[in-house]
């Protein structure tokens, strides 16, 4: 599906129906969750995913202070995107509670409170720098967004396969459908923006190659991030699926041929974690 303008991408996105509607959520057999085993090793993974989804609201606030966030088309997308991501976090939290893992009543507040001051200041400085670059940084923002959405979606797919919990599978299938729509928006807009000039392509490639980190890194601790990554992508099958569904798709973006940053970074984390367990 090829789009020529950002407006076309937004129009496509707005036609996509929400998956996690009230009807979908009400039809989940919540009381049956505890009747199926959930390996305890996946509890920290689910908590990490829940927290990262909740923290997208903080990212949304940061982006709105930049030329990218002030773009009326991207801003319109992100209003719905932010709401959907919050729902993902809430539904994962409810699953955990139904599975017998109690969480704080005001867990969203606790998650934001736990974000380090260093991370907050660093993000403020980055936002200030992107404002100096201006609209030329939009391609980088959208490329980062595409990478994060693709890797997150692949993480959900891996969790679904490994946990093999029927009701969690139902929930994750719904989340994956919405994440896939997010991916298509980010990736399509990134392709358009990267096509605008060689400067934007070089800037985006340089930033991704040198500064990309897995989604949630910094906002969550390195220990939590590494554990989640190693649990989901350990073994040849996990890394091969990541390369096929993320790295190879990134390489089709203008200016990103040969980029293996995501596979390299995830592979390093997996290998280091394997050596320490």
C-alpha cells in the first residue's frame, strides 16, 4: 500500500476500526483467566509492556512541543494513537489482576513517578535540540516511531507464542491489530518524509544507527528492559523473527539499506543475558 501524501495516510488510518472496543473488552472471559497456567517468568514481561504502553502519554506530551507534534496530520493521528496505547496498558493490567498478580490501584501514577529525573531532563534537552533542527527532524521521529511499533508488535507476537495462554492470546491479538495500524502510519509517513531530501535521510540514518535503543529503555531500568528482551527473543527463532519482521522492513525505507541496528542491539542484549544466567 503506497501513499503519496501524509493526508492519504491519515485518511487510511481513520478508516481503520478500533479493535479494543468496549464490546471486545466486555466479551473477554476475564473470570476464566486464572484457570489457565501463566508461567511466572512472563509476569515481569507483562508489567514492562503495561508500563511502556502507559508511558506513551509522556512521549506524546514531549512530541507536542516539537514541529513534528505540531504538524496537524501527525497530531490528529497521535490523539487516537495515545488513547489506544493507554487502553493497551489498562487491559494488560486487568489481565494481570485476573491472573492473581495484584497491582497498585493508581499504577499509572506510580509508573510515571518511577521515571528517573535524568531521563526527564535528557528528554527535555533532546526536545529542545529537535526544535532547533525543525521540520527536518520529522523523518527521524517517524522512523523511530515505525521501529518502536514494529519491534513492540513483534514482542507481542513472541509473548503470545511463548506464553500459550488462550485468553492472553485473545487480548494480544487485539493489541497486535491496533499496533499494526500504528506501524503502517509511522512507516508510511516516514517513507514520505525521508523522500523529501538527502539531508533528512542522512540525519535519520545517523540518529538511528548511533542512538536507537529498545522501546522503554531509559524510562524503565536496564535490568527490566534486558530481561524482557532476553525472555522474548532468546534463541535463533526469536532473533530470526525479529530480523525478518523488523530489520528487513526498516531496510526498505529510503536511506536505510543495510541498517541492522535493531537486530544487532537486541542480539547483543540476548547474548549478554545468556552469559549471566
